[in-house]
């Protein structure tokens, strides 16, 4: 190969140097690592990504579950609101009744200022301001509002057959009995006067079970008056520091009525939740010769076993409470047999259910015997039977009237208010 001339070598060297200068003068390119990352990494936009079939099914199931939960919550809220309204938790019906009573009292007071003559003394029996008397239609007699729309009214007077006072009843347990009408002959029925009434409720929601009212035979009102005055003259536990009802003992034994202050003290005694209240009612009920009755009307469908269990629990609790101080009066074979008879009254009479509005009467006779009668809204009734041991009826009555835990506090206070209308008059004038 012939040698390259020096001029060509110089030209090649100059071209090489120019090319190198041009390369160095270019804008530096992205490093390989960055360029590789930017070119190989291609993140997907989640908004443009098409979900897989499995993910779509999961989303649909989650949406359905949310709808089910929301619907269940709406239904539960609706049921809860309905229960609160029907149970009258906030006492709206009683408030309406009280408002009606106050309006009637205002109208009555307005009428007293029209120049009419006003005589001293009570205006009538019972003197219970919580009972609003309503004149019935078609000869049904006077009624009072109960405070619940389920059983709106109670009669001020009811009639019971006189044969329940006989030692041998003409009907057997479970047999039908006719309804004693208001215009029936006097020998067929005895009139009982309403003293007070209230509503039996259960649970913290105050679910209404039945309306209960206490009645006393009209011919025994004088006996009730004398027992109340005697209780006021000789209240229990005075020797232990208990408060006297009649402050002036001079002539107290001959008292026939009570003045306002004495009635207030007697009311406190009868409402006392300690032993004094129990002993006061014990003295009124234990002695024979006073006929009383409880009229019970369910506000919802129930059954005899449910009612019986409530009374049995009350009797058992009272018996355990009173046995230590009564020398074991409510125990033994005789008392156990009487309890068995009481339970049998509500299980062998041919009917178990007690529909709403049916009337159940517990009648306590002169000797303390307990008779149970049932009447429907129409047609004849049925005689359930009798328990002759007076201890059973006494404990049932005490469960409504005495002590701390009574079946209906409203009924107890209403009865005591009615009693105050009895003792404000002289004995034998009611």
C-alpha cells in the first residue's frame, strides 16, 4: 500500500476533531436509566381501566348489602315509632284526659259565679278529682274516662249477683251466668260504687295490660267509712314515733268524719310504702263484713294463665314479706291448698284466652271469699269459681293497694283519692 501523503493525514485529523466538537456541543440526552424507566413504566389510569368480572360482582353484592341494611333500619324505626305511640310512653292520652278534666272544672267554676246558691260540703260521691263523670246514653248510666283509648270508659256503678254471698252457689265453675242489668230486681243484684281506677303497665316502655277499678258495695259504704275513721283514730306504729292522723285525742274515739288536715294525713298513711301503709290496709281488709270488687278489662288480647301468673307472683311475694311479722300466717298446708284452688280457677273453666274488652271481676265477699266472674262485651257471662280462704283475696287486694311495689300505682292513688271523698262525710251519710 502506497504511503498516505501528509496533507491527507492532516485533513482526516481535522475532520475527526470537528466531528468530536459537534458531538460535545449537542444537548445532553436523558440518561439510560431514566429513559428506560420512562419508556418501560406505563401506569394505567384507574378511571379508564375496565374492571374484571369478579370485581364487578363484588361491587354489586356490596351495593345490595347496603340496600338491605338501609331497608331493615327503616322498617325497625317504623316499628319502634309505632310501638312508642301505641304504648303511650310519654303519657299523651293521660295528658289529654287531664286537660279535659281541668276544662270541665273551669267551666264548673264559671257556673258557680252566675248567682246560683252554693251549699257547703261535698258535691257528690265519689269526690275524686281524677275521675271525669260522663253521662251514658241509652240508659247505660254514668261512666268515667280511663285514660286509654283501648278501654275508654268504666261505669261508676256495676251490679253483681247476690248469690255470690251464699255459702252454696247455684252455679258451678265454668257455667254461664246472665248479665245483671241495671233495671233488674233488687234481690237479683247488688250495686257496687266505683272508688278509683288505673292502668296496669309492664316493662320500662309502660306497655298497657289492663284497666283495673276498685268498687265497694253501696250498702257497705258506712262500714268502709267507720273502718277508715277508726284507722285514723288508731294509726299503726304511733307508739314507735309514727305520726298521728288526729292530733286532738279528745273526742277522737267518737269521730264520724275527718277534716281536711286529717284527710291529708290519712292519705299519706294509706300511700305509705313502708310497714305503716301495709298495716293500715291490713286492718281495713282483714275484718269481715266489707264487700269489695276489682273490675279488670284487658287493653290487648291476653290469656288467663298470664293474668294468673301475675297474681300468683304477687301473693307469693307478699306471703314471704308478711310471714316474719305475722307469725307464719301465710304458710302451711291450708294456705298451700288455697293457693292450688286459686290457680285452678283460671285453668279449668273451659276458656284460656281473654280478648281485649272482656270484663273480669274479682269479688271479695263478707267472709273474705273470692269469687271470679267473666263477661264479654255482649251476651251472658261465666262463673269461674270460688276460693273460700280469705287470706288469698286479702293478699290479692294488698297487691293493688299496699306497700311499695303495687300492680298499678295510678290505680292505688285513684282509689285513695276516692276514699277521701268517703271520709269527708259523717258515717252513714254517703
